[in-house]
């Protein structure tokens, strides 16, 4: 299982974060990651989060919107 500390560490490497999110098939893990992302590095291209807006799961789409919105408020 991925911990909050793992997420904090992984988000320092945008490519690793992208692979982690897009390779997940477990809805609960994706939700956990999105709920615990917090602020991302300023130089991050978060297009991969926008891709999650196409996910079938409503909660994942909502969390993707939340995370994209947070990034625009910087």
C-alpha cells in the first residue's frame, strides 16, 4: 500500500507520479493518491491529472478537478 509519505516523496519526481497514477487499476489507490497529493511542484505539467477527467469513476473525476483547480490557484 502507498502511504502519505510515499506520495510526498514521489511527487518530487513528476515522471514517477505520472506513472504511478496512470498505471493504477485499483480505484481505491487512485482515490487515496489524489486525496493526498496536496500542492504539486510549480514546474509540474499536470496534464496527466487532466487525463483522469476521462475516468469512468465519478470520485476520481471529482478529485482530478479538485487537484487541477488547486494547481491553478497558486
